[in-house]
């Protein structure tokens, strides 16, 4: 019988046949079925009905076991599987004691869906008229979306959205992780964000939990907090500890062997040494995030201002301050922050273009470098990069520096801040003072490093996205401003932070909070 060829693909053939799952043994909750199928040895065993034309669905089901016991994927009720007749544990030889059994392998992906691929027959609904689930105790919610794969990616996708990806970035194929050449990436993601799209990539900023192992990629990570006040600083505590605990290692004689040392008991009591300090030490002042957020910062006027406090804004450049060749026309607008003034711009004196043309006329190598940058990042107009640099530096280009309390807080072609120093370290730059000692051509290497770190934003960027990537990358995605005109920069963190961003960049909106609309108007002034 086992060697017979059955054209219909019915049980008994040496080929696989299709069966619809009726039940899956996962535990001992149904003790009668648990004992009937073989106890814990039978975990993963299914009852199924062969999928044959005119087959009676009420016939006794076939018992089939998983073909692999190490890597398992148990089906759901009403999913279809491939079943094959193979040997059992009682097979002693090929003639007299074969004892065949049924085994199932792949779930047939009739819907090509990661959540389930169930196809119930008509009798299922007749037998279960009030059912709310065609997949048994597994309740499908329809929220699990399959992953988009880059060429060559391998993925394991759970029925609830958890996933593992062994992938890479591919030139010419858009992925959330970017690098100059194709390099491997390993992504473990759980509790994916909800989306209406039928397919998705993992999102490092939105998924419930995620681990991404990269190879020098940029992935556009946005930290939960941009407060790095204690970075590279020394924190001191004013009061002493109440108890000083000595190391509890037993003391050994110099002549003692290792065995003798190991045999010594550890002291049972913790000795207390030193003096007890004041009974009620005054704790240091600790401010919560809201208090820190609400603190008003002094205004940031222009590149020549000194003796003010400026808080660096991590992740993006603070931008340059007010230029003397710009005047404002004011109007009011409503926002979540209340009424405030929005300003439009018209130039006085030399235009941005006149300043740029005069500079590049004497710096041919610098111009070539800017053109090369525009080609590398598919920026349609290289001149837009020059306009942004002029506006950021008020025409001083590589020599521009914002001085705060006698030290430089921002410097160079796109006003690098301390936040960008890790990017510049590979060029031997450890302080902003060094930036303005370098030529414009040399500083273009630093600009390129910054662009590379924001490649997913700067590639193919228009003038608004170029300036947005330099000034406030949060509002940029895919080479365009991705936020609405009414979005207020900083409100993604808090309203008080939005006020700070406005105060620190007074040249854009007179110290008021900055909407995307007024930011675009400010960028438009580069063309006047």
C-alpha cells in the first residue's frame, strides 16, 4: 500500500496530500484528547480531514504529527497543511514491522498572510453558527501586517507581529537603514506600531520594543529625551554616606596556599568604619524634567553676541541667528501656544545670491566640492546648499562662529555644535574652536559627514529639506518637509520646548515659536 501510486493525492500515496486542520494539541487542558493522542509526546499533533473532492467532513479525522520536532510552526484550526505517510517509532525493518504514521509539514499560505491562512469549509459554519473565530482559540484581530523585504532579506514573522529580520540595505531600494554600500542588518522587533498600510518595515521610533544591529548604517533614530546636560560632566554629591562598608574579602597570610585562602570564612558581620555624619543631611536640589523644561533661556541674537547662556539642542543644529539684512512684516496666528507673531521677510542691502556669487568667485575648489555633494546626495540644485550655508553663517561661511561666554557654541559652514563633535572626531576635530581654523574645502568633509548621518532626509532634498536637515531634522523625511504648515517646531516634545526653540533662533521668528509655515517663509527669503 505504501508504495502504491494514487493519482488523486489521497492518503496512502507516497506523495503529500492536503488536509484541513480540525484541532491542534497544545497542552493537557482537554485531558481525554491529551491521553488519546499520546500525552506530552504528542504535543503539536493535529486532527485533520483530507482535502479531497466529495470527502465527508464528518468522517473520522486523520492523526498527524509535526515532521520536525526542533523547529516548529503549529497550524491553526481551519488552516490547510501538507500531510505525508512516513515511518513511526516502531519501524524495525522495511518488511514485517513498518507501522506507518501521518506527518504534516508546511502550512499552505493561501492568503499569503502572516497572521493566519485559514480556509473553513461550509460545514464549519453549520456546526458553529455563533462562532466569532474561524481559527479556534486564536482570535485574529487583522492588525498583523507583513514585512516589506529588501532583496535577499530573510525574515521570521510571528502571527501577532513580532519578527526577526536578517537583511541589508540595497542600493536603489529604499529601506529605513541606509549606508553607502550594502551591509548586513539584524532586526528583532516586537509589538509593532499600528498602520493602515498592508505591509511595513520595522520602525525604531514607533515599535513597542526593538533591537537593531547595524553595520555603520544610519537609521534616523529619535531619542526619547534630548536632555544631555550631564554628558561629559562630573557629578558631585554634597553629603556623605551614612555607612561605609568595607570589602568583605577575608585577609590571608602571604604564606597561605590558595586552598587555605579559599577555606577561610567570609565575615558574617559587616564592620562599620568612619564617623557618622550629620543626622539630617540636606539633599542636593533636584529639578524634575518639567521644571527644567519651563526654565526660560536668554535670547540668541546673532553671531556676534557674547555673555549669554545657550543650551545646545541635541540631534539638530540650532541654526544661525538674526541677520542684519532682513526686516520683518508681522501678523498674528492661532496655535496651541496661543496667539503669537509670525514674520515674513524681505531683504535689505545685498541679496543672498550676491553674497554667494562673490564668495564662490574666489573659491573654485570649494564650489567643486559643493557640486560633488549635490551629485552624491541627488540634490537637484547645488546652489541651494550654498544659500543655506550663507544664511547659517550670515555670509561668513567657514569663519562664522557663535561665541558664548568667550567660547564657541557653533561654528563653520552649517554652524556645527557640540552635538556634532562625535561625527567630526574622525577628522581629528575635538572642539569647535578647531573648526574655524580649517578651510572651506576642508569643512566640506564635515558637512558630508553630517549629510551622511542624515542620508534618508537629505537625499533628493529640495531647499526646504536641505535647510530643515541642517536646522531641525525632525520635520524632514525623504527629502521633503514632512510636517504640516501649522506644525510648531518643538511641540513634539512640549510647548515649553517649542518656546525655547523660538527664543534660541530669534532671527527666524523674532523669538516666537516657529511654525513650518514661517520656517518656509524664512527659507524663501534666501531667494530675494
